[in-house]
């Protein structure tokens, strides 16, 4: 490429020199230089596309979808699915553990290209600007209480406070029940802090995604229990973008997800974390 540019410069210099002697118009030299300039632009664009690193945001603690393990490694279903999809599609990415609210804000501000954080696909979110991939896991929300609690259903929440994580489907679920069952809703930024409020007695219960609470109770020794009969209808989790400029990333995620489901990699990832 450098040789082409140098040749173009020499050509222009020679023609300008001739122009000074003869008074001939320099237009042919400009035309001759144009293909070299165009070729350079096209090659730079191709290099830019191939070298792109997509910025993808995620939550900090949403076990088993994203969390830090005993070795200090950031792992989880979302983490492994993204890695498998990227390998299948051949794109590079930088996964940034920002937290739920911060991930949404980063995508909306153009500081991140996409988000994978156990985000439920809903019509309300689509209407507010979320653009989702095909679903990659179905989950619902339910209620959990401290292990020794005698609360057996929503009726036991009257006059009490329940915990939710800000901006989530579980928060919407709790809010939809609060008036009917006369309880108040207290908001937290992450699941671990919310669970501590339940086990510490600051709140009577919490609402969260069922597989998340089940994993924390089983693997984390969390002193909580799920309350039977409190689950809502399941919804699919999806990879999300917020700007049309990330449509290529969304298309690659869908194509890669389809492939890893077909070749068995997807099932391997679920089995690794859920035993399914």
C-alpha cells in the first residue's frame, strides 16, 4: 500500500513539473491518483472491520449466568455462551462486568455495543428501545424467604417489605402484586445485597429469577428457601443491543447461537452449570 501511495505522489510531482513548463491542464494527474486513494480507503475500511473489538456489558453477580468463582475467574452461562458464539462467528469482544443498571446505561450511551446479563425479552422493553436476539434460556421469577420463615405465600406479606433488584422483571412482578397483597417494595442494586437483606431480617422476602435463587441456595449455602406457587409465566433471556449500529453484532449472535445449539455446545454449557 505504501508503494502505491509513493507512486501516486511521484506521478503528481512529475505532472506538476510538466505543467509549469508547458501550461497543460493537470486534470489527468488527478484522475490517475484517484484509484490509488480509493484503494487505500477501501483497504483501511476492511482492516477496521476485521480489527473491531465489540464492547459487551454484563452484570457483576447473577449466578449461574455471570459471577466470580472461587479462583477469582469471571464465569457463568452467559459468559460461556458469548465465548462460544464469538468463536463460532469469528469476532472479538471485550466483556465488561458493570452491573445491571450500568450495563443498560452504557449501551444506551453508546459506550457498549451490546449486553448479555440474563435480560428477559418483553414487549415493554422492545417498545422502549431494546433490540433482542433469539432467546437463549427460559426463566421465570418467584419469591423466596429466609429458611426459617413461616411465610407460605403472598398472603403472608401484608404490612411487610420485600426486596427486589432495580429495573428487573422480578421488580415488575413484585410491583404488580404489592397493591393486592399490601406490601411495600425495597430496591437493591444487586442480588447478593438483596439476599443479605432477607437472611438478615431487614425484609420479609425477595423476588428474583428462579434459577438464580435456586443456584445460590444450592451452591452458595444461602439460608433461604423458594416459596412454592409464587412463580410467574416464564420468559426467554436474550442478548440485547440498543442502537442500529450494533445490528451486525446482533446478527452474529443469532447465527452463532443457532450453530452452538445444533452442534451440542449449548447443551454442554447448560450441563456444566445446571446439570441439565
